[in-house]
C-alpha cells in the first residue's frame, strides 16, 4: 500500500484539491448490465494502493436504469452525477470534474473494459509526469480485442498523430491519470464534447507543455466497431486539426483560458 496516499483527518489542500486524494471519474452511458461490476472492479484496484479515493459516476443521460443502479449502492465513496440528455464523454468528464476533490484524476470508462495493469504504477508515475496514458500498444499491455477493432485503432492513431501532433501511441484507451491541475487548465480550452475528447485533451496538454508518460493496460474489448461513431470521431479529429493548424485557435486562447469556439457541426 502506498504510504504517500493516506486519508487525513484534516487534509492538506494543494491548488484547491485535497493532497494525495484520488478522484476516479467514470462516464457511463447505458451501462446497466455492467456498471455495478465496474464499480466493484475499480474499488478493488484502487483500494489496494490508496486509502483516500472517491468514485464519481457520471450518468450521461442513460435510459436503461444505470442511474437507479448506482443510487441503489448507497456507498459514501461513490458520488453520482446525472442529467437527462446524452451529451458525450467530454461533457461527462467536465461535469465529473466539477465534483472532484482529489489532487489526482483518473478517467475510467463505465464498462471498465480497460484497466491499468498496475494502478499503483500510475499513481507513482504522477510524481514525474503530468499525464499518464494507458496504451494498448505498450509492450507489457494485455489486449483482447477483435482484429478489425485493433486495425481501426492503429489507423486512427496514425492519422490523429499526423493531424494534431499528439505523440501518444494510444489516445483512446479508456484509462488515464493526471494531476487535477492539468484538467483544470485543459478543460476551458476543450471545444469537443463527444467522440474525440481524448484526442483534444492530449493535443491541448501538448500545447501547454505538460509531460505525458505511457503505461500498460489490461484490455478486454467485447463490443464490435460502430462505423457511425468511427466516422464522427474522424470528423472531430479534423476539427481539432483545423483549430490547431489553420486557425491556431488553441494557441490564441491559451493565455485567456476561455472557450469561445462554436463547432461547425454539433452532434
């Protein structure tokens, strides 16, 4: 158990966040069949490495009873954030962050199909890095996924790196860790709410000079490829590239840290 992450009676506050506390944001959309199991999995992983953590489940407009199931847990360590209309992962993370109190943020998908191979290594890595990205292409990662999904993931990563300058070998693995101050600085500049939120987050972080490190993940992807979602992700990435390379919108707004961009296409 990591000694640097105790739960203090009178916690010390750094930059407005509780020192050593881990806030786990779990966006969930129609995850009724697995959300309770995912919460148990996340609790097990994080309880093994820290005493002070909170799980923030963001019900992104689910219509299958996800919210009711989370409410039924009656767990003091689990916070539920919910709203009526589905608005995408970026919007969910933003809303989850408004309720986060920890010095460190972990982003874990609601289905928990992707988890860090060693959660403790992610926490320790944040002593030197600002963002730690789980990568399916890390040599120590364990990946179970359909061949087509692997191919599309690799092709998407090659394209996004070329268009946006993101250096991570895998932006889409649903397990990331960062200092809360990083998300505090990135979110006001993020224009997207849905499909390419992770790409935009890393692109902005790169422009801000944050240090990124990659670590292995354990992946068990069961769902098939959603062609419509892939197409929309591609359009979103083109929008990010447009804002970076042509309009230089992010660069111009970094000093002001305000979001003034109105997307041409609204999903």
